[in-house]
């Protein structure tokens, strides 16, 4: 039986890029909060929580990549 034509090899999810982008966005949000302080604690929490989540997500992805190497 003939093999189907594949123009693109098997694609892997770009987890390393996702990790780097998440960390960059988390740092960007954190820098914005430091440069533009607010007095409202609810608004501050709504700014800090996503930044922390992005940093944790990106850090976990990059940690997995560094531990497993290029094979994972």
C-alpha cells in the first residue's frame, strides 16, 4: 500500500515558545503594575493574579523542557 504524501513532518506543540511568551507577558504586566500603581486593592489583585499565573505556567513549561532536554 502506498504511503500518503506528507508535506510537513509531524508537528510538535511549541511549548518552549509558550513558556517564554508567558514569562515575558508576566514580567510585562508586573512592570506595568510597578510603574502605574493603583490604590484599589481589587484592581491590584486582578492585575497581579494573571501575572503570577503566567509566570508559574511559563516557569513550569521551561523547567520541564530543561529537565527533559530536546527529546520531550
